[in-house]
């Protein structure tokens, strides 16, 4: 079965993840109506993230996938976007909070 290439955010500690057969990812969609599902984050295309269109980071679909399914790197999140994702994850997965 073939897979269509989809943009995702690699959301893992590379030093740890490199030893495992899987990576944690957060999918991105260009269906902007998906913002209604929480938690999610709107991403505007820019030269840093390398997106071709504005998109929605579907934090609610944090997933673990095989390394074999990952393609090429097209960009990265800004520090502000990373911090916003962390805050959303703290709301959705309230573990290790003091």
C-alpha cells in the first residue's frame, strides 16, 4: 500500500528517538476548518517552516510512526510556535505538572 506524503512536525528528542524504531509526530493539514478541533495551532507558511500553504498543526493527533515513513525535512517551527505547542500539550496531556 502506498502512502501520500504529508507534512508533519517531528516532536521528539532526537538523542533519544534515534535509538527507537519510531518517532513522535504531529500532523499538519491545509484544511483550515480543522482549527475547530482542540488542541490545534494555526501555522502561517514562511521560509522557516517551509510550508507551501498555511496549515493547522493537529496537536490533538500526536502520534507515533515508524522511522521508515518519514521523508525529508522541509523546515522547522519558530521558538514561539514550539512554546505554543508545549502549552497545548500541557493542557491535553496533563502529566508531570507541578
